[in-house]
C-alpha cells in the first residue's frame, strides 16, 4: 500500500474490501455513528455537508479524531477533512455495488506535500484499515444492523510476541492458523464459546478474531504488537443486540481481570 503521487503534488493511499450487503446496508455501517461504532471505535456522525464525524479512541476524549464532512452522497460516497501533520487531509469513503449482493468499500486518504515526510504514517493508516475492515466484513456477515457496545482492554507483556500469543491464546484453545476451529477455553478462563475467524502470529505481531455465542453474541479481536521492547496487547469485544449490551460490565470485569492475571503470570515466568 504505497503512497501514490500525481503531477499536482497530491499524495494518496487507499485500502478496500468486499463485504456482503446492499449499498444502503453497507452505507449505514460505514457512514452512521451506530454503524461505525459496531466495528471500529465509538463514533458520532452528523450526516450532511458541513457536519462532523468524531471518533473516540479513548474514553476520556483525549484522543478524539474530528473531521468535517465536505461531500455527502448517500449511499455511495462521502468525504471528510481534518487538519493534521501535512496540513489538510481528505478521507474519502466509497461504496460500489458488485454482483451477488456484495459491495466494495474503499477508503482513500489524500493530502498535498512537497516530500515524503508523512508517507510512512499514512501507509500505516492504510494497513490499520485492513485490520478493521475484516471486522466490518464479519459484522455485516453475522450481526448487520444490530445495536452494539464496545469493551476495550489493554496491557503489556515483557515476553516475545510469539510467547505472548501462546501465553494468552493457548488457554483459550487457539493456535496459530486454526481458522474455523471452536473456542475451547480452560476451566480457569471466563465463559467463552464460538468460532475462530482469524489466528495469526509472527515475531512482528499477532491478531486473533473470534465470533462468539458466549458470553454474548459478539466479535472479539486480540492484537499484540512490539513497541520498542514490551509487547502491547489490546482486546476488543464488540457485543451485539440486547443480550450483548446487557453483558457489557460483566465482560469488561471478567476479561480485564483475566488479561491482567495472564500478563502478570508471563512477567513472573520471565523473571524467574
């Protein structure tokens, strides 16, 4: 996903994915607050030219991303602009219908600059969309249009990425590459049942996506990335429907404690 440069000096980077649904259904998922919040981060959208989108990356509002909508053409296209590093950055969202009840979703970040100072950052944005786009596809496959709540968890491990992955996922019955297999947690883990949609681990990071029936209808996403030494671990539970919403606090408490205990055990083992 390299940055493209046109003769005017406009630089851009894009990501896309095919997802199930009509353009109207997909538009609701990528251009409304409740839809975006069901696979990304809690978001509000004022759907009109001149309106704003606000994505909340931290509960206290300290990491809000705010953009102003400059184009609004439902159910196929909108553009929002924000001011950041290189200046004005436009983010364009496009929904294109395909045969067989499928749509292509494409996001394009574009900006003007004389050099490549910001290219690596925006290439990172595009790779980040790849991960979230998988959640978008699974949301539209399994839980389209359902009310949702997001539980986020985080911690750090002093172990390697692969050892961190094994220390967290082996107790859940998850191994690298066992896509399609059931989730089979050990007795000391909180209740968990469902299917493995993705399980990838390498020295550079790991990613696990689960479709859950227990503790609630949900998607769970675990990520581990090395950051200058420690491995940063984050977990997200997207809880769907009335049953999922009712389990928000229970999931936050049970899995927050489990993650903390598992990472502490890894640290103690590394120091022994």
